[in-house]
C-alpha cells in the first residue's frame, strides 16, 4: 500500500528516462576518459574508506 504522506508525483521526475541527457553524459564521460581525466579505482576506494576515520583524505584529483 502506498504511503499517503509521500507525494508520488515526484516519482515521475526520476522515473521518466531522458535519453538525450543520458547520451550527453556518456559522451562527456568518454571524452574525459580519453583525455586522461580519470581517477583509478584503488585511489577512489582509499578515499571512500577514509571517510569513516578521524582523518578523511581529500577528494582525489584527476590525473
């Protein structure tokens, strides 16, 4: 049963596919990768794991 306290009209904002926006985001990502604007997985994982420590690492920079 749906929760009456939730405005279900908001779901349409997220459930309607936007193929043009998805394609544009994919092309930007591919261009970034081709230009070397990436962060390797090991660096990202170290950064994420640091969030729960007393000294979280700064966000990694693309290299």
